[in-house]
C-alpha cells in the first residue's frame, strides 16, 4: 500500500513540475499600492492552497456550529426532563 501511495505521489509531483515548466510565463497582479509578478504555476498553486485552507476552515466552522446546536438541544432536553 505504501508503494502505491509513493508512486501516486511521485506521479503527481512530476505532473506538477511539467505543468510549472510549461507555464513559466509571468502573471502580473496590481494591488493598487504595489505590483507582484509571479509565474503562472506559482499563482495556480497559491490559489489551490488558499482554496484548500478556506474550504477546510469553512467545513470546520460548519461542523462546530452543528455540534454546538446539538449540545445546546441536549442540555435543554435534560433540564426539561428534570423539571
């Protein structure tokens, strides 16, 4: 199993390296106060990482809110049974 995972990881890294090499052109970003020029591959990687982090944060916050709601409902149910 470890061998398969290692082979898949090596393949993904190789595809990423080829993609980055083929898209080495610079992309300019203007932030108003300054400019930034980065290769297309780096811009794509940054966008993917930002999306991954924001998606994970959103999922975590959503799950946390659901747990709070269930905990609050359980507490309300427990106090109603005691009365």
